[in-house]
């Protein structure tokens, strides 16, 4: 167990003005996050803090994260798109191509999925050990005409946006 994760659970991620206050989203989900943390630690992954949240690694490679959103406590898999998801519990996180997340609102929901989570964690570790990579699609969505016009008018802007 990493003492920095203990601090995250006590104070929040401290990335916004609500860190350490009753409005902190982390503090709304402490019991759920602690249970998810224990499930993950039982897998043998190494616990770290990256980007202000608990990240669990295998031989230095990021495998998953345990964190809070406003409406849920979550476990997120960095290469979730490669998981078989036999139980259909993974959700795409925003527009991220590879990450997949499982959201929880109660301890009971986590307890009900505990064995499923353990199998997903084992599969995620096996994917990392195999060296499998996610194939990213460059510019998966069309670029709006208005943005293309801005890029043409301001070439430095296009360079900064890395398109």
C-alpha cells in the first residue's frame, strides 16, 4: 500500500479547488474506492500516484486506475479496448480510444462484480505481459471545415494542436 494513495483517499486528488473539502468528489466515494483498491491490491499490482490519482502498474507499465468522478467510483483499464469484456461492463471513457471504465455507485455493486473485476484485472495483466499494443486511429473523427480554415489561416495553431 502506498501512503500517497492513503492521502488521496483522505484529501482528494487536490487538482481542483475542492480538494480536502466536503465538495471533493473523491471524498464522496471513499468506501467504494477503498474496496476497489483492495481488490486491485490483491492482484499483486504496484500502487502509485500519477496525475493525482491511484494508478496500478505491472513491471512499470500502467495497467489500471482507481478514481472518482462526480457521479461514481471507478476502475479504469488503460488497454481496456483489448479486454474481452465477457460481462459487458466496460464503458468507453469520453473519446479515449483505448481506455475503458467500470462505474460504481454502491459498495453492493462492487461486491456483486468482485469476481468479474478480478478476472478483468488478471486479463489486463496478461495483456501487459504479452506486450500487446492498442492500434490508435489517427484523427478518428473528421476535422470540421471551420477548424481546417483556422489551421490554414494560423499554421502555428495547427502545429500546436498536433494534427
